[in-house]
C-alpha cells in the first residue's frame, strides 16, 4: 500500500510546507510594515502578501482532495506530477502577487487549469472504478492503458 501512495504523500508534505512558507511571509511582512494582528490592511505591499497567502490557503483543501482522489483512482504518478507543477505555479502566483497584482494572473490561470485536470483525472478514475464494480469491465485495459 505504501508504494501506491508514497508520491502523493510526498506532494502533500511539500504542499503543507509551502503553506507554512506562505504564512511565514505574512508574518515577516507584518513586521516589516508594522501591521499588528488582527489588522489586515495598511501598506499595499503587505496587503498583496496577505491576500496571496489567503488565496493559496483557500485553494489548499481543493488541491489536496483532488490530488489524492486522482492519485488513488487514476494514477499516482500522473497526479503527483500535476501536483508538483501546481505547487510550483502557486509559488509563482504568490511571489507574482506580492510584487504586483497583475503578475499573479498567468500562474493563477495555470494553477486553476491544473486543478481542473486533477478533477478530470479523479472523475475518470472513479468512473472506471464504478464501471468495474458494476459490470466487471476495466475500461483502461480495454483502451490499452496498461501503464495506468
């Protein structure tokens, strides 16, 4: 079982560490711009860092959920690869947003596309699972997808 989820677990730990990094950036921006909690407004640079971290946190549960479903029911390697690329794009998004609101757009669109890809892989994997459970037919094998 561990062999089947090790890549997913690695990507999940990397995602948690990325969230910690984003949170630390907010703490450092608070200190730099002298913005005490619970205040969330002040210097525009702080506001962009704070908003970038908040946006990344909002997508985190979606990402982790579809990462694991796609990895378990479709293919661990494909899901992990999408997951690592997603984490890189969220890193680019965070730093782009911290620099200026416009610089967040390209990484935002790419990371949203990766979420949709993971959703698609999840649905295909689940459909294949339920078709097998109901009819005893492996769709992937019928299509020659032996590597999945």
